[in-house]
């Protein structure tokens, strides 16, 4: 299991859309096929300075910063023009009752992140996610994606040995009482299809994550 180890990514390469397969054409930038590659299909946007059409990109060229990725991040978007907050993209969000309570603080945190860190994230591979990867933020920095978690991972990381309580403490988007038991626990439903994307803060080591 080959690991991709970057500032904002520490998980198997199989958690990214990059694959080492002879079915995928050579990289459009370096023309080689020696490194895992990704055939672009419109669901993932790259940031590229050159003018030629890019159909396939490789991990080596990403490491060499020959191109980057646009990413969705907590509070907004990392685009080729820099950070765009969610309410800059969707103006109507500012009219929402809880804008100043929920979204605005996230946007402010996002705008505090230094440009060098934004550049680092742009040169990080996305992780596979049903609705597209979303990078969480903590301590004025993006968090490191550390993989998708199952029950064993919650047991291993729970500070007091209670995986369910730990899940409830770190999950960003769910508070249902029996959600953990049904979706991740040892007696989970046979229809359980939820995925937990786990992150760790580079500074205070706090874990956070979200489910799809
Ligand atoms: Zn390449
Ligand atoms: Zn932190």
C-alpha cells in the first residue's frame, strides 16, 4: 500500500483518483507513464499556466508543481485566482439568518491562511469523495487528510476508548444519536454506506472529519 505523504495528505495513493494503470494515457505535461496518473473528466479542475489542452496529469508533475488543483475548502474555494469565500461565490448566503454565526467565522478563518499554505494545498492531490473532497481548517491552516476511517480507526484514536463518543466529538456534519452504531459500529447495518473523511490539525493535533 503506497502512501502519499504531503503536508496536507497522509493516506494511501488509492485514496486519491491517481492510478498506476496502463489503461491511462501518458501524462499530457511530461509525456511519461512512470508515475500514477489521472485522466481528467471535468469533475476535477486543475490550475495550469500553459495553453495546451491537458487530458492526463501525473503525480510527479504535481510534486514538481507543474500544475495544481482547485479545491473546495471549509468556508470557500481554492481557485486558480486564489481563495474565494462561499458567500463571494453565492451572494445569497449573506442573507441567511445564521450567516454571521456559522459561515462568516469560517470565511474569516479561511482568509487568514497564508499564501504559501494555499499554494501547498493547491499542489496536493484531492482525495476520493462522493461529492468532491472538502478540506477542513484548524489553527489558521488547512488540516491534513489522514484517510477514510472505519470502526477500528475510531477505536484506535479515541482518547478514552469510546469510539462512539469520539465520533460525536469530531464529526462536523452529523449529530444523530444512533448514527455511529448504524453506520460504523461493530454491529452496523448491512446497508451502511457512509464514509468518514478524517483530518488532523498540523498544529494542535485535533482530529476532525465529516461523513458522506
Ligand atoms: Zn507528468
Ligand atoms: Zn488545531
